[in-house]
């Protein structure tokens, strides 16, 4: 699977070019279906994703991507105009809270393509790097160089009267439960977890400890935080960190991926890599929050393995393998952050700290696959959520 690379920065001209639908006909557009057609369609999609990512950035270097328009249907152009304006506003907000992004780099991997007559459908994945405003000296000191995101899309095309392909639609595969992907603008969509990932425990757990404060503490800690006090035992924190960095995007084939809500499944894998052992293996008890184990199928795996709410009760109450911190800003590398987006008392999402620099934790998670997103940005996206920070 070959990936092509494109780099550019935000410019209002990109919006105008997209909305005005300039001519950008592909060569030999009336030819029969071929690898050339698929490659050309993939390039259109990549240019479109690049333009979206550009809207989030603060700098605007001149290059061919800033000047290359994407040819779309008029309906697609009208639908996209508001999205691009919202991405600019989002980028401005991010710049205010923590400096935003200096440039965007997008490449695309193609999964599947279907071209039939006047229509074409592509399944592909957007791989985006959003560079952070750190100097090389700061990066050498431990600052993350960029935030990364991997997001599947389904895009469709239709042929214009002149035979050129027009981008007709783009549907991002945004999984319920996680934060809105950085390059998207829709609100967090919270859905109940299925019994594959978790569900209602078979006992009454009572009330949670209070959520962690989100008020900044003014700390400036820097570094990995691999040497730290554990909740109850010593774990291999370097293996936890390595696992999260290795499999945030390329999922470990040794484990299932829970389609639609994989965040806590990924977190449990990280914990196992760091030394967590099974607690109970009885399939009859899989719905109990007192056990934690992974099996060869969903029905032989505990709710606590893949359910965010269930994981909380196992980790904090029954095993005491973690303890809730008073503030999200107290988190160190290899700590855990969970979120209850709509404050209904049920935790929806789990994240893992892969870096901490100058007092700011950077989080990595599945749903959507994201690497090193700053806590400041996450809080600015969902300021009203309840957050539970765990010392692991």
C-alpha cells in the first residue's frame, strides 16, 4: 500500500477555490477503468483532505497545494463551505489555548475502489500530521513534534459533462464515544456501548469518586514520568508507553478491534503490556466488574476489558490498580484519562498519556486513532465533560 505525501498551510483562497468549482479536469477522463483512474481519484481526495487540514494551521507558506483547487459538485461545494469555515474557527481556538498548529501534512492509503460508469466510490484512510509550535531544541527536550490522526473515509465521485471527475461526497468514519477528530467539526456523538465492548455490570457499584478538576495548576513538569508512584504495584511503564506509541494507528493483530468503540480495548492492551494480569477467567462472570480478562472471542472477554465504564470500576474499586487524581493536570506519562461527555454518570471514553511537556499531558487513543493530542485542546473541545484522571 503506497502513500503519497502533501504539505501545505491554511489559506482562505482554498475555500474560495473549492466553492467556485474551478476546472481541474483529469487527463483521459473518459478512458475505461484503470489504475490510472483510481490513482487520479485518490489524488483528488488527498487534495481535499489537505485543504481541510490546512484550515487548522496558522502559517501559510506558498506551495502548489495552496493554489490547487479541488473540483467538486455544486452540492458538495455548498455543504463544504461551512465545514471549512468551522475548521478555521477551530484552528483559531486551538491557537489561543496552546499555540495551535504550524502546518499540516496529509497522506492517504487506499483500501478499496469501485468505479462503474459515471460514478466511483473509494474507501481510504486519511493520515494527518499537525505540527506543533515547538522549536527543535524543545523537541529534543521532550516536546511532541506533531499530533497525528488516522481516519477512514468513504468518498464518492461523479463525472461532469466534460468527462472530468467531480468529488461528490465525503463521509468520515467517525466512531461514537470518542472526541471529534481534529480534522472534523461534528459534535461528539455518544452511543451506548455494546455487550462486545462493555455493558451494565451484574452488581450495583454505588457512586464514583468525584471527577478530577480541570482547573490549571500552573505546573511545568517535563519528561516521560516513567519513574512515578504507582497506585498499588510496580508496572513496566516504559512498555506501556512503547505499546501505545507503536499501536495507536497500526492495530496489534493479536487483538480484536471493537468496531465503533475501541478506546478501552486499546487501553487494556496497553495495561497488559505493562504488567497487568488477568483477574478471574470465568466466562460466567464476564459481566462482573470484579474481573478483567481477554478471550479468543467477545463472549469470552470481560466487560471490563473493552467497556470504559466497566474498566473504571475494576481499576479503581475492585483491583485498586489505579486511583483517581484530584486534577487532570497531575497526570504523568502512562497515566489514564477517562471522559463522561454528557455528564450522565456513565464514562464514554478512555485515553492514555504518551507525553507530558511543560505541565501539559498529551493523549493517545483509539476512536478515532489519535496520537499526542494536547489535553488543552481536548478540554477546549469538551469543556463541560466530567473527567477522571487515573494514576496507573
